[in-house]
C-alpha cells in the first residue's frame, strides 16, 4: 500500500509556529512532530511506501530521510509553485499504483488509514473521502426572511454537518484527464465528479480527529496527546 502525504503548505494559520518550521513538523506533546506520528501510523496500518509532496522550506526531507526509521520507503516530489490539493499528484501519477491514499501531513487522528484505502479499492468509486461530524455554534439569533418579512427565528442555533478529514482514497484513472503542472484543487475535482454523475464514496468516521493547521485544534492536541499517545502511536 502506498500513501502520498501533502506537506507543501505554508501553514499561514499557525504562525508564528510555522515561520521557521513547515506545518507537518510542529511538535505534538513533548517529543513528536505530527509528521512522525503520521509515518508511524502508516507503517502500523500496513503501508510500505509513501511519497512526500513538499514545497515550503527544506526541513522535511532532512527530518524524514528515506523513512527507514519507521519501516517505510519514502520518496519526494517538490512543487515550485502552489498546485492545490490534487495538483501535486498529477506530476507523479506515472509512479503511483492503481489505488493509493492521499492525506494532509498535519492531521492527528486514530483513523485506520489502511481500511480507508481497502474500502476505496473495493468500492468502485473514483474517489473516497474520509468524513467527520463537526458542529458549529452560531452566536446570533438567526432569521429567515421572505419578501422583507421575518418568517422564522432561531436563537443561537447549532449546525451539524460532515467535513472532509483531509484523507482520501484515489484511483489513478480518476486523475488521468487532468494536465500535469496545472493547479487542481480538491473542490474542483469533487465538483467535476458530481457533474459527471460519478460521485465520490464517503468513508464516515466518528473517532478522534484534529486538524493541526487550525490554531484551536493545535491548542487542543498538545494536552490531549499525553492521554491518547498509546492509541495514536501503537506501542508508545
């Protein structure tokens, strides 16, 4: 099984932490970078190789090396200009297997990455998206209006919805129509698939998931990691 880890973002939301460090190398707990946790999890899930898509700063290659310390074979793909979420995959497509995992390099989760890829490979869908339930609390009274009349009111409602976790099962054939070297966003790909009536498969997950790129989630991750270390890093 092969994974592509997207690690080329600038991490603007996490400044000043990411002024000197790329986002996947920010520390979690007292001695682990988030990328190290991800690499350990991939190896434990049965992955044998991965490609790191990098672009911002040069620390990641020096930190990860060839991946042998985690039992992985690691290769690299560099982007000179931003290519979006899916754009980096187009430049390495001929080196990827028929089905592969794609994930952001800054998520903290106990999701079974291997099961996501196996589910995708058997689903027949062009794309599988790992999804997570989130709730947004609205701090205002929400009005429904029609023809300049208020016809409904809800005081400070909560909205429940499912979000993309930044983990995807992808098939090579899905990306073949796109041009290497041009940007391709996750949003564009999903809309194209919906427009072609070939919808992605949803892999719903209700375990533990934080997006370390969000300051609120990063602040949560550090105190929570101490209690979850054994679950997030098997044998730790």
